[in-house]
C-alpha cells in the first residue's frame, strides 16, 4: 500500500459529494465512485436513484462497498480521520448559522459554501478545495443556507454577472441566450454600484431621521413653551380674577357697611327723639292729672288757693319742625360700581403691561430692504429709518419694488413661530405699520386690508387711528402714539398692535390666513408742508420700558 500511495494521487480517491477521501467506497452502474453514506443520503434527499455526476438513473438497490478501492484508500483516510478528530473539539453550528453539509454527527459551523458542489463546508471539509487543483477552481462564497440560489437554474453555473436592464443576476451562458444586447456588469461592479446607491440612500434616510428627530424636538419644545405660556396665563388669570373677586367682595362689604351705618345713625336719632317725646308726654300727663283734680273740686277757696301753686306749662320743643333725617341711598350702588370699574381699568392696564412683556420676548432684528423701497423713500445706512422726500430717485427696475405707494418691506421674512418688533412714530401725522404677505401687489395703486395680504394700522389726518379691516375699525387711543409694537403668531394666526409707552394693546387681527412668507411693512406717508417729515424708526426693544 505504501507503493500505491506513492504512485497514486489523493485526488483520484476523493468523493465527488463530500470531497474527502472515500469512506466505504461504492461504485454505481455507470462507473462513478462515492462514499456509501454520501450516495445514500443523496438518493434519500432527491427521492431518485441517479448518479450525482452523469445523472444516469438506476433501479433502487443497496450499494455495495468496493473492497478493492477501500483497501487502496485506507492509507489516505488516516490523516483525514486525525483532522476530523481534531475538528470534533470545535463548537457545533448555532441554529441561526449555516452548518457543514458533510459532517455526519455533530454539525460544525460552515466556513464557505461552494457553488459547484452546492454544499457548505466546515474548516476541515473545506481543506480539499484549498489543496486539490481541480477543486481550487470551484466558486466559493460566504456560508449560505441555500447555495443553489446562487446558481443559474437554466445552465447550472454560478451567477457571476448582473443585467442592469433587467436587474437580475445571470451566468456567463445567459449572455449568449437572452442577454446579449443588454448592459451586463460583473457582480463586483454591480455590488459596488448598488452599495454606493444604498450608502447614498442610507445617508438620505439618516438625514430624514435626523430631520424628523429635530422636528420631534421642535414640537416637544413648542409644546413645552405652550404649556409654560398656558400655565403662566392661567396663573395670571387666576390672580386677576381673584383680585377682582376680592375687590368686588370688598366693595360689596363697603356698600353694605355704608348703608347699614347710615341706617344706624337714622335709628339712633329716632330713638333720641322718641325718648325726649316720651319724657315730655310723662310730664304733660302729670300736669293733666293735677289740672283735672282742680277742675273737679267744689271748694272755691281750695281751687283759688292752689291754682297759684300750679306752674305754667313746661317749656316744650316745637315738634312740628322736628323730623328724623332719612338717609338718601340714591346713587350709592352706582358710585360703588364706578369705583370698581376704575379698579378694573387699573387691573386691565396691569394685564396689558404683562402681555406686552410676554410678546417682547419674541423680539427680532428687523432692517429695511432697499430693493422694495419706493423711489421717493430715503433709507438710513443702517436700514433702521425711512422718511419721504418729494424727489424721485432714478433706481433700476425691480419686481420687488413698490412703484406707486411710498412703502418698504423689511429684509427679514417669517413663515413660522412668533416675532415682535417696535417702530417709533413720534412727531408724525401719518403712517402705516404692520406685516404683509410676500405675494402682495407692489405695482400701481394698492388697497390695504387683510384680504389683500396686509395686516396693518395707520394714522391719518394727525389724529385718526384705524385698523385696516373692511370696513376700517376706528381705534380708541387715549394719547397720541409715540411707539408702536407689532406681534405676529404665525401658527396662532394672530397679529397684534401695542401702545408701547402706555403698555396697552391697541388692536388684534385674529383668525388670519397666512399662505406664504410674512414681511414687516412700513409706510411713512407723504410729507405735507413739512408736517410729516419725521422718519419711521425701527427701535430696539427694551424689556425694562415702563
């Protein structure tokens, strides 16, 4: 046997199924040799007695061991047995791992799968593929549960190409039959291309995730701010109404106490008068009794003698002109209510001050946009002031510019959240201030109302303040406005105006329809005879203003 081992190659005694040296070799009628166990398992798995190599079908029979071949390969099996014995010390494959198809007892973890053998091999059973020249040409891949999925069903060759048009994996022979005119790539090229696409898609997905996570944080932050605003507003409301209730109760108590005090004074005066009258009545009754006794005596001497001792009638009060003073309660309730209303106005002013302080927290930096300014408007270098001059400047055409009305927009636009800015209007007899939609008409004469995309208030004729609604609403302003605050809640669809000096609200547009970006809007009006020469000034917001 030693001489036979030297003359023969181990490759001649490898089973085509397990790719190892034969164990109990058997020979099929067609002349091919296999391990008995391998061939039996192959027939059981396919429910058909055929040769794994040439596919010849025979009658099912019990394969018999070829004793001659077994003796020859006996010397080749010892190293393999040693390797298998060494290999049995390794951990078996886990349920979610691909196991070796050759291991007969403990299934070890597969290291590679072969697309020619359509089987998976552990480290020991993979050794022939790394050593034997013919097996080295086999296509090995990472362990796969179903290696046949990587083989062409038509040509039984490895799927090593990719059709870019049909987006399917094909083999070399598929090109000649159905994919000759198609753009075909190697699996590596297709893999790298698809991997790059997946990487790009993954980056886009990660970007979308980050954007949505930021949106979640933004929504959570908005909800928290809303909760804080709600809690603060609720606390302020409870405090105000508690104060009002306390004031009402105090005014009611003072009203009742005042009325009761007046009634007590009247009752005390009446008691004094009654006491004096009763005393006089007692005295008069005594005198009446004396007079009655004398008037009934028959003794002339006695009557004349005692009549001298009867005093004159007691000095009595002339009660005809004495009356109990009835307290007047007319107007008492009205006076108490008037005092309460005065107190209510003071509370309302405090509320206005608190409201203004809250909206001032949303102050933004606003500057004027020269590209939108009418050619008769003069803007300061810092973009914070604008006034009218009756001198038309030669400016280039700009679709954003107001061509007829002396208006200008702010550079900053807003399409979400809240913002606030203040404008000094001191010394002016006419102006318009507010916000406007980006899509407003800027050419020729324009009308200003919410329907036209403007939410604004104006001063005209020096003393008429109006909100530009349809029809305009005349505003009640106690004193001439010096500084106007503008607050916008984009989501809340609200635009509010404030008298910053008096710290009270002027007017609010509610339920506004904001379809696009909003811009701060300014119109200094014409300068008539120098009476309206003062500029509109975008003023810094001072939270300490009183």
